[in-house]
């Protein structure tokens, strides 16, 4: 997933639009997280988050190709 695609999903999420993300799942994680460990079965995988600015709010977000999930954390 490209940075532009991820930004579009974050924009839709932050604006609470009823947008269709296709096969991509969006999951909110606790605030101020810059790394998230995704657990699949008994294996953990670190998802590195990048910083995005949307409508004056700051978000950290990362994408897991394994689970096709975007993880979003608000920077506070």
C-alpha cells in the first residue's frame, strides 16, 4: 500500500465518512502508539507507524499486508 493510499484511508476515517475500504480493515489502537505488534496465531509482527496530518489532527498509521489491516493511533 502506498503512502497516498494510506493517507486517503486516514482522511476517510478521521472525517467519519461511511467510505468503503474494500478488503482493507481499519482498526483503532490506543493513542500515541508509533509501533504496534500484530498477533497472528502465536507469531507477533511489528507494524511501524508513520505520521500523518489530517484536518489539523495528527495520526500515526501503519499497514499490515499479512492481515490487510490499517492500524490508526491518534497522536493526542
